[in-house]
C-alpha cells in the first residue's frame, strides 16, 4: 500500500491511479459478485493476457483493494475477493454501471 506522501494531492487522481485501468475496473466488477479464481477471471475477461491479469491482481492486492486466499489443497486453489477497502468502491462501480446503462439507452 502506498504511503500518504506517495499518493497524488488530487483525490480523483488517487482513485484513477488505483483503479483507473480498463482491466482493474473489470476485475472489480467481477469481484463485486463473488470471489473468483484466476482462471475464471482470465476466461471472463476477453482479451486480457495472463501477465496483465497477474500484474493487475498483484497491484490491487498491494494497494489493499483485494485479498488473495491460498487454500492448502492439491492442486493449490487461490481465490481473489474484495477487501473491506475494495467493498467501499462498490458505489463507484455501481454509479459507472448506471451511467453506462443510461448512456446506452440514449444511443441510436
């Protein structure tokens, strides 16, 4: 997690820095519903490479937005879920969903 001194002064810029990529937003969208395994996420996000998904998940975990749980099974099972901080982003994602739905309904 970044320190206060490492974050931008502008709060909007901070939010964009943390979740502003296309893939991070779509990962958040999926995790709003339930925990996901890596391969499930990869299959559900058409066009994302394994490297970008791995990097995005690691970054979001480091920023405290998601949690990664490893289950002691053979083969190992890993699940990604929203952390408490990630859950606090639910209204942001829901507002984006509502805006997108409204926009699409007006498009011809």
